[in-house]
C-alpha cells in the first residue's frame, strides 16, 4: 500500500475498505533492494542454506546455519569426471585437481586410506572381487567428503558414480556435484589407445607409448603394463560403461557436459577447465540493468532496440532523453534547449537529473533497462554509480575505425521523403534520388574521427571502472552480435577463479 498526502488519504482508505487486498494494492520496491540482493548473492545463499538444512536435518537449525555460513565454501569445486576406459578421465581429473587446488577422489585412493577401518574392509573386498558394493563405495565417499580439506577446498570424483544406483545413493545423502564431465570417443579409438597405456608404479602417473611417453629414461624403465587392457577386456568394459552412462546421465540433466576425448589431452583439459569455471544460471530473480559502451557507429542503438524488443527492457538513450525533455518543454528542457542552441555540451549535472528521473520510474525498476550514450567518461561513470544506478551487465562493442568510417560517412538522407540510405548497404533506387541526398554534418569523416578519438581516450578507464566488462566484436552481422549479447545477459558472469 502507498500513501500520498496529496490525495487526502483516499488511496489508503480505499485499501482499508477493500480488506487490504495484497493482490490489488500497489507495491513500490526501492531499486536498492534487488541491487543489494544481486550483489551479495542473497537468494543463492538462502537457497543453498535451505538445501543443506533439508539434507542434514540438524536438531539445532540456527547453530547449523551459523556453522554453514562460517565455512565460506559455497563455490569450491564439486566435480564428477566420468568416461569410458582410455578416454583420459583420470588424467583430466588429476590436472583439474592440481589447477583448482582441490582433492581427487577415486576408488583406488579411497580404499588406500590407512587410518580408516571402513577403507580397510573395502580394501579386502576389492582385492578379492575387484569391485565394491555400491553402498560401501558411497559410504567411503561420504566419509571422505566430511574431512576438512574436502569441505574447504572441494572435491573431484574420478569415475564415480559407476552406476545409476550409486548416483541415486549419492543424491540421497545430499552429495550433489556442480559440474559433471563425460568424456566420449569412438570405441575403436579407445581400444587402440588402451593398448598403449603404461603406469608409473611410484607416482601413479599414466603414460602412453604413442601419445605421452615420458622423456626421462629412469621413468621409462620403471613403467608397467597395467592389468585389464587387452582388446577383449577393454571391449567388455566399454560395453558395461555404455550400459551405465545412459542411466547415470538423467540424474544430472542441467549440469552435465559431454567433451569429445578424441583430441589432444591438453585440448580436452582446457575445455573441461572452462566448463567447471562456469557458474550455472540460478533461480534467483534477475532484473537486467545493461550498459552498452562503444565508440560512435559501433551499433549500440540497434542492439539496445533489439534487447528492449525481445526482453521488454526499457531502452534508455541518453541523447534521446535530452531531446524529449526539450520537446516536452519541461523545466530541464528549457535549460537544455539553451545549450542546444549554443551547440555546446549539456552539463553532467543536468544530464543526470533527466537520466535519474527516467531510471527511477517504475517500469525501469520492475522490467530493467538498457542504457547507451552515457557515461562517456570516468567522471560520468562515478556520478552514475554514486547515485545508485549500477548496471549488472556491461558490454563493450569493439569496432575498427575503418568500419566505423564505412558505417557513418556513407549515410545519407532524402530531404523530400525523409528516407535514410547508405551508399553501400542500402543505395538509393534511382539516380534522381541519389542526386538530392544530403549528409548529416555529424557524419563527416572529420567529425567521426573526432568523436572516435574522444571515446578512445576514456575507454580504458571505463573498462577498468566497470570490471568485469564483457567485450564483443561489434564488426559482425548485427544478429550475430545480438546472440552474444543475449548469452552474456542470460548466463551468469564468468567466475573469478585464478
């Protein structure tokens, strides 16, 4: 409910008369509230905490939440690396572990733990049957994940779960990965690759006679042929893997990524690393506040119009706002008109008054906005930020100067019809029309070069101020650029993992 003293309290009385109907009463949400929630990941924090409460069901929920918040481990790695024999999953898992400073968990190192009676029993079972019951394996994983290093630095499971039963048991215990990698390659390639596998008995490192032979003779001399790599045994294991993976995959529908393993291992690793660094899209409410930066002629106006059309954002063009203020003959419009008539720049303080009034309107607060044409320098950026207008997506459209010249200096207008043409992309249909076309004085090569130079002087400072900025190649088809913009808005910002 809102109360406006100017209406004598009629609005409040009407709300009381209607029984305080929450569905009809207008609600005013200050822009600071969603901004604070987004900046501090409040929704994600509460969602994660609720999940942990339901999984662990502590007797003292308040104390549990305090302990959980003190862990500060909501973004540590939680990764599954799955794949058939010889796909390189162990190598990729080891490299990820080293790069992310996390903990590698495999069947071999879980049962090798000397201080655990559970591991000792599992070790005896594995030595006898070469496999572990699903319940025992999952208990080993659960016990290991409770240890402090896994809690604080995360974990990477190598080849676990092996079956759907294990995947469901892990989920039941609340062991949920953030990223699942599945390596894939043709069986013929994997069989051939497996035949050349060799293992260093001292370090456990896996090498290959063709693709990854160690350079040091002392390592070469101690390498051993691992058991179970014959063509027949490999084919049997591949069949078993294929049967299981099609039943495991549905357990991780939104976080699973298949990576082709029939390529150099380094390429596989970097694709895996790129994926595990991504932050999955959250269910948190998100109101886009988009800022488009770029030199004149980079396509900001077109991209802003496309975003506004598809996503219902308010298209806020600073230059257009000033013209509308003059046309409306508002108090600021009269002041702005005097600057227009003298052909001098409108002071930043007046621009911010007009811009602030627009961004404060309810449609901008509720639907979000896409801003272009402001800020043009660091002082304007500081002013925008100090007044609380903080974009949550900043795109920088990069376009070479030659392309800008081509886009702008060849634009023409028909003074008779008002139709706009471009001498290269949209030439006039007749010689008669072409003869009467006029060029806007702002589109001369001299003026375009001046504006571009001015922007280039401040662009580095703006990029630094608005980190992280998402750079885009604006010298492409407009709809290709738009697809990149969409991706940057829909998906979370890149992780800052080193």
